[in-house]
C-alpha cells in the first residue's frame, strides 16, 4: 500500500484575506479556494498557452528524463510543456516577493517509500521551501513540498557530514512531517502559486489586488469564509 502524505499548501501573505506571520505558512487544503479541475488541460490557457520551444531547456530536461526512463518513471507532461516552452518557462520564476525560481534536480530517492523518487523543480531563494514531483512506478506524479533540500540531505548523510539542522534522513516519522502533499498536478500547483503571488505583490506594495476575474474569484472565497466565522 502506498504511503499517504499529510496535505497542506505552503503559501505566503494574502493580507487581510489570509494573514501569514512568517515568510511561508502551511495551510490546510480544506481552507483553500477550490479550483475547477476541468480548466487544467496541460495547455496553460490561463497564461495564453504555450508557444515555441527552448532547445536549451529540452537538453536540460533530457538528462533527467533519461535517468527516470531507466527507473520506469516519467515527469508529468504538463511540466514538460511548461519547462520547455519558450514563452512560459520563466513566468513563475519572475522576481516575486518571495524570490523563487525553477530548479531542476536529478531523481532523488524518496526518504519514506522504497522505489519512489523525488525530482525538485522549484525552490525559494533561501530554501525556506522546495517543491518536488513525487514519482511512483505505475502512478501519476503529484506535487509535494518540504523545507529540506533532499539532494544535500542525501549527500551529507552518505558522506557523514551534517544535514540540515537536526534532520535525520532515516527517521520515517520526521520525513513524513517534512514532506507533504501539495497539489495533484503541476498545472494546478502553478496556477495557485501564480495567482497567490499576484495578490501578495499587491498587498506588499499597499495596492489593492487587481480586479481580474480570477483574482476576484480567488479572494471571494476568503471574504465568504470570514462572513461565516462565528461571532465571539
């Protein structure tokens, strides 16, 4: 039986709509605005669609996909479309408030499940949070997040060096806490990350978030939730 991860969204401040005392906080999936799954077809129409191909990115990706092929695993097609697209490849890595960017790793063994692997695809500049694909043989990839940089953790573990703080790569309970389910597909993760960063940027600059239809719908979830809070 496959391991079941705790689910949370790692996000930042949305002002009065969803305060965040630190750079990032974990939020339960039940508290998030729901997304219409029918909208996410792997084509990124909400970003204008994919046009052109970056040959450099194709080459970079091939080094990872070739290694995954040997393990009977593959990256999700929506990520391949995004990563190799000439017009989409850096849209999530723009200089947002939290300064995150694309960061592709080679396959990393899962610390909690034999035969499964992680591939890091995005990270915060200070490694406060890193996002990975979680890959299992015979099943679809999904997105997880962690405060641990697992490439470094394994290197330090095998060399006998110090890991990140008191992290123990062999401690199953600790790793199950550190590694949490984030989103069912890359495109759904990308959409939520993109829209929340637009809102966070406006909040940080003292502006109102744009009256874009998507932003309004997203924030309306929090407005409605506040209206239904019990009075004290």
